[in-house]
C-alpha cells in the first residue's frame, strides 16, 4: 500500500509538472520550487489515501463471496489513488487564468491532450 501510494504521488507530481511545462504556465523557477515543496505533503497524503482505500475495501468484504474478498480492497485502493491523481493534476497542473507563454494551450491552461470528459 505504501509503495502504491508513493508511486501515485510520483505519477501525480510528474503529470502536473508535464502539464505546466507544456503550457508554460506558472513554470518559472519559483513556481517549480513551490511544486517540488508540495511533493512531500502529496506523498504523505497519498500513503494515507492508499491505506484508507485498502481499509475501506477490506471493511466492505465481510458479506461478499470468497472470490471477491481479495479483489475489492485492490479496486478501492486503485480508485482512491486514481481520484487523488486526478484531483492533484486538475488543481495544481492546470493553473486557470495564468498567462501561458507557449501558445499551445487555451487560457484555462488545460493541455489539448486532456480528455474533454474529465473536468480540470
């Protein structure tokens, strides 16, 4: 759980970093330093979310068939970490209204490769 939580934190941080770099929005050295400072609390939060997701899945398996008891905690863990990654990238990786210099993104600083059905 801890390893998956830390991997999710790394993935979220790298995706937010890539989105800001692509749009060149809030990607000056001071902003990059601030993003790197946010990586440590993100790692701690993602480990807590991983443990909570696993625990919630384990608590829900009391009345399930034996075949689902091992799968539900993993599914709830992955769902919780996926939501954390999405929320971090949407909140930190796409600074709305910040003047992007690359000209590749609209004023919302959402990269064109971001799925349109996923809010940012």
